[in-house]
C-alpha cells in the first residue's frame, strides 16, 4: 500500500486528529486529572508492601523452605504462656472454707429445749399420777417422754445413757454440763477428715459465719484444725479434769451426749472457690507479644516450633487474604479519594489554593519524591539498625525522612495554603506506609507545617538552613511528646529505660537539616522549569540586569517612572498581604518596551520637540500601544518569568488612550468615523491582585505628577478618581481585589506619594563676597558655567536629525525592532 502523501487529505486528517488529541491532553483539566491519577497510582505503589507473606499453613515440626521476616509490626498471642499464666492465677486463689461459729450454740439450744420439755412433761405426768392416787408415772407415758426426748435431741444415744438420763428425771444438771462440754469441745475449727484439707496450699481463706455477721480471714496454721475424734478426746479429758463434784454416772452421761453432738463446723466451699478461680482466670490478660517490622521469624532450614507457627499465622492474619494486587487496588482507590477530596475542598473554599496545572504537577511530583525517599528509609532501616547496633530501633530512622523539605518547597514554589493541603495528604500517606501509625502522621504534619511557616517570606538562601534547624528542633520536641504518650498509653513502659528515645530525637532533628539541604538542591532545578521563587525574583531585582541598564541609558525618564511605580506597588502589596517582592520586580520591567522608542514618551523628552506633533492621532496611538507588545516580546526573548510578562501585558489592560482618542475626534471630518478600538491597548485585563496593583500604580504615578499642590487631599482625590475610572471601565472585572483592599491600596498610594513629593524649603542665595584686590590681581580669568555651552548647537542639530528619521519610521509600517517583531493584536498571556 502506497504511503499517504503529506499534502493528501488523509494525511491532513490524521494530523488534525493528532493535534486535537494533544490539545485535549494539554488542557488544564486533563493535566490536573493526569497529575492526580499518576499521584494516586505512584503513591500506592510506594506504600504497598511487596515482601511475600507465606500463604500456606505451616505445622509444628516442618522445615522452613525460606527465610521469613515480619513485613510489618504485628501482635500475636502466646497461648501456651497465656494458659500457664492462667494456671498460676488459679493457684494464687486460696481454697475457701466455711467456719460455722453458730453450730455449737444451736446444739446447746436444742439440748436445753429437749431437757426442758422432757422434764416438764415428766413433772406434769407425776402430778397427774398423784391426783389419780397412782404411785408412779405410767411406764408407757415414761417411754413416750423418753422417745420424744431422743427425737427432739436428734442424737444417737445408747440405752444406758438414756436410762441414766431417765433415772435422773432429765436432770438440768446433766443438760447444763453437756452444754458446757459441747461449747468447750466445739471451740476452733473441726473438719470431718484431714484429707479434705488442701495438700499443696500453705494457706486457706476462711469465711467465718457468726450469728449476725460474717467475715473472712486467712488461715496459715493448719494445727488449728482438728477432726471430731480429736475434739472428743480433748473434751473427755476436760470432763474428767473438771466438774469433779458431779456424780460419775451423770458426768459420763453428759460426756456421752456432748461427744455424740460433736460434728464438723469447718467445711470446704467448692462453689465459692471455683467461682473465684474462674473470675481470676478470666481477668488474667493474655500474653501478647509484639513483633517489630523486619524481625526474623524463621530461617531457611529451621524446624518450626509451636511459637513460630503461631507467629506465622498471626502475620498472615495481619496481612489479610487479598494478596498484593488487591491491596494495591484498595490503596489506589483510597489515595484517589483522599487527594480528590482535599483538592475539591481547597479549590472551592481556600481562596489562595492554587489550581494551576503547573503547580498541581509540581505538588504531585514532590509528594511522590518524598514518598520515594521515605520508602528507601523504611527499606534500609532494618539492615542499617542491625549493622549500627547501639540500641537503634529501625523505626527510629523513620523520623529522619526529610518530609519538611517537601513542605518548604511547596511553600516556596506555590503558596502556604497549597503547602498545608500537601502536608495533610502526604503525611497521611507516610503514616500509612510506616505501619499505619497515626502518631507518625501527626509527627510529619507538625514537621511540615513548622517548615512551611519557617520558610515564609524568606529572601536569602541562608534562611532555608535556619528554617531547617528550627524545624529539626520542633520535630525533636514532638518526638519527645510522642515517646511520653507511648510510655503512658501503651503496653511497653520499658521504652523509657532504653536508648530508643535518644535516637528518635537525634534522627528527628537530623530530618530538619536534611530537609534544608534538599530544598537548596531542588530549588534551582524547579527554577529551570519556569517556577519563580523569591530567590529568582531577588536576582531579577538587581538593577544591573541588562534590560534595566538599557532602560536607564535609553529612557531615563521611564526608568525613574518604573522605580516610582515599584515603590507605590510594593507599599500597596504589603498593605493587603499580596506578594510585595513579585510586584516590585514586575514593576521594574513593566515598561521595558519604551526603550525601543523612548522619545515618543513624555517622561523621556526632556523639553525637546515632541515627535507626536508631526504624527496623526492613530499613528501616535499605535506607537504608544506598541510599547506593551514590544515589551512582552523583549521579556520572552530574555526569558523573564511569567509573572513579569503578565505585568507587562496587563499594566494598561484594555484601557483607552484618551489624549489621542479625543484628539482624533477633534480632527475628524463630519463623515469620518473614529473607531474606539484603535485607541485601546490590546493587552490583557489584570487577573491577579499583583497585576491589579501595578495597573493602578502606573496610572496613579503618571497622573499625580501633574498635581501642583502635593497635599494628602489632592493626592487622595486624584487616586480615587483614577480607581473609579478603572472600575467603571471594567478593567478590574477579572481582578480578585476586594472593595476593602481597594481602599487600603488608595491609602498606601497616598502615603507613599506624600513621602516622595514632600515639601522642601527654599534655600536663600548667599550674598556676594568681595575678593581682596591682591587676590584679584594674582588670579587668572575664571571660566563659569554661566557661559554658553559650545557643544549645545551641535547637539541640537543631532537631535533634530534623529527625530526626523524616527518620524519617518513611524509613518511607514513598523519594522522589526531589536531583532523582535512587534506583535499585533492581543499577545498570549500564557
């Protein structure tokens, strides 16, 4: 197939399609979208962790097929140690025993009541038998009373003992003696069997139950606990040694009753003991072990232990089951949402937030560069900490990331509002990269804001180093506070006893110094790509600049006018918080186009003939208008910054040249139509605060030179009239200056002009002095400046010839000047 010729329709169609595609790609909206997309993807690629985590399950006893390190810090539970801790916690709970201190009293009361009832019944039966004239109580009644007594007593007594009690007619003496023996015998702790006491516990917890209260004590002496047999033995000895006046049979009966009544009052409370052990076990914290990022979990060839298997499972759980690609997609979506949200908020609600494609691209590049440096620091932290030793933790090196350098660069290249949004977005990304630690995000945010504020309004490169030192000091203080928070709120208070806080502070301070050097190294690179920094503006503000020297030599009046406009504009910019340095530098160059034909501008004519007198109004207007177009062309040729080019194109806006327009109307014939557009500047109306200030200052400086009485009232009246004319003419429609700022600018112009055009005293002439005659005789003839200049006539003839040649050039179409073609129409403001 033959190739398509360049002049064929097919080729032209392909060229137009390609050109249309390039135009769409280069459009501001497309550039912003591409920058945000590249930033989201690039940041996600830097944040995601590529270290392969084992997906297969390992078992105890397997051999590791490769080295496995912790890809991030994580926690895992040591179940074996946790169970051992719970076991020790259970063992620390003392067995609980109940001691019933009221049992002896209950036995005594039942014994007393049984004897009393039986005795009373026997007395009543005896009286009834006497009334019936019987000699004794009926045997059946006596047996019934005995049976009921035995049942009421709830004791198993032998027939012999019962017979003694019956024969004594339920003697109160036997009952009282039995009660005393019961009270003495049941003193202390009586357990049913010694085997019921815990063998491994040296102490017991005893709940003592009294009549109206209870308490709990710790019992450490097991000798205080006895069995019922021991209590009966001790009680028998006591009965023999005491109460010797009581008949033996009655004493033995009382002893038999008391011995039978002795029973355990000390018993194991299993329910309460188990309940306490369960509570203690549940309140025992699990053993959580924190594994730091980069820790070697297993080595290739190692036989896996139970603890290592648990660590690998915990690592797998912490990573999730989505794989690297799934995590990457989630990060891209998250980063895109974060950046788009901050961008929309800044563009809608922050007045000075920059949406220029160039600024967005620079901000995205700095964010990616900072993230790349942080990634390198994170990757190198583990081996570097291992090599250096000295108690350096890998996370300590993260504080050395020169994040503040990016914030300072955004502040220098764009503005503080954009720097704040950059700090918020990028610090969040770095915190996500560094084990999702919110404290690190806050640290970088503090560091970035401090750096951006420290570099504000700096005009010397040494101030960058000063800002770096201040940022390092503030960062070090922030790290100390972070360490304090971690000590008091985390589970690792041992951090206060290690050397890590010292290294954290040292690396945080070093980050400020590294940031300063990063800024000094990158600022010239950004200046090569067209970014205008204060350092670049200070270089342009040097009055030895070739364009300014040429302006001073060729058009001294215009040079003086530019210096005055610069003073006015700088004062006004400072009063409303605009960029004063950028405004002043732009004023230096705003009229450089006048250097090509300086004699056509009144400030350069110095009383000589006015060349406009020999030109038509249209020709004069074209000459005046050309100084804007020629100035922009000269600025582009000398690679002046865009802000300066904007000032050249906008310092007249689209205003009309009234003098020549009115003159044209006066000279026009009855049928001649004068087009107002021929007398308007083809420039661009001011669209920034700085350009608006220069526009007004240029008008004010030129007009206020005509005021004969330089008073504050006259200056203010003239300035207000000029500002009102500019507003009425629509020259400030695209300028973001507010009404309040316009009044502030008027005040600044008035004060500055009063300082420039201040009143001076008139110096008196000295009276003539008479020279001595001798001196007059001895002196030679004196030549004074009052005599005519011998070169004046020759100079006048040269000026007339130059004016005639320049007038001829104005009559003809404008030729290329200074190697540049005067531009027609409205130059590109770029």
